[in-house]
C-alpha cells in the first residue's frame, strides 16, 4: 500500500475507535441509569407491600368495629 492509502485506512480506524469509545461510554451510562431504575422499582414494590399491609390492618380493625356496633349482617 502506498502512504496515502495507509493514512486513509488509519483515519478510518481512528474514527471507528472514537465511535466505539463513545458507544462504550454511552453503554456505561445506560447501565448506571438502569441500575437506578431497578433500585427505584424495588423501593416502589416495598412501598406497595407496606400499603397492602396497612390496608389489611385497617380492614381488620373495621371488621372489629362493625362487629362491636352490630353493623354486620347475619350470615345467610
């Protein structure tokens, strides 16, 4: 190969390397963001579980109050 062709090939290789480096950085950023989303989702799932537990507790308390005040219907 002559020097002009070699220089052209080297330019293309450098451009390709730059693009790959940018893609690698972008991929690292995406991984970081995905980890953040996963942590937030796990926290939300915990919050939902806590809400369900509190609703169950409120339901039990309401049942006891209705029973005490004789507001429940007789079973059929």
